[in-house]
């Protein structure tokens, strides 16, 4: 199995989306290596950065699920670091 490092940048434009987003992130928790959230109160949005180490298809599935949430925007940046794991 091969994994890649990626960062998913997320902007939550409405508080109603937070519960659904957290549910998805919990579902993929084993792949998340770090998370940073910044509440931008003046604009009433949340900016979240998620660092992941996962197979390409898992990263794509996670990013896709997040991107389909209403009032949420997401973009993924991939590193060129690919790690082979036995298993």
C-alpha cells in the first residue's frame, strides 16, 4: 500500500455545516495527522486545515465528501512524498 501526505484547506461559511463536517472528519480520523481551526468571527466563517497521510483514493474520498457539503469549500494540496507500507 502507498500513502501520500496532503493538506485539505476547508472554509465553512455557515455554522449549520459544522456537525456534518465533524462527522466526516471523525470517520477518517485514523488518517488525520493534524488539524488547525481558525474562527474568523468578523466574517462569521471558520477556516480549517487538515493534514493527512493516506492512500490516494482515501484522500480523494475524504476531500470529495467535504466538498459536497452545503456551505463548505475545500481544496486539497498533495505532496510528492509517497510512502510504501507493507500489509
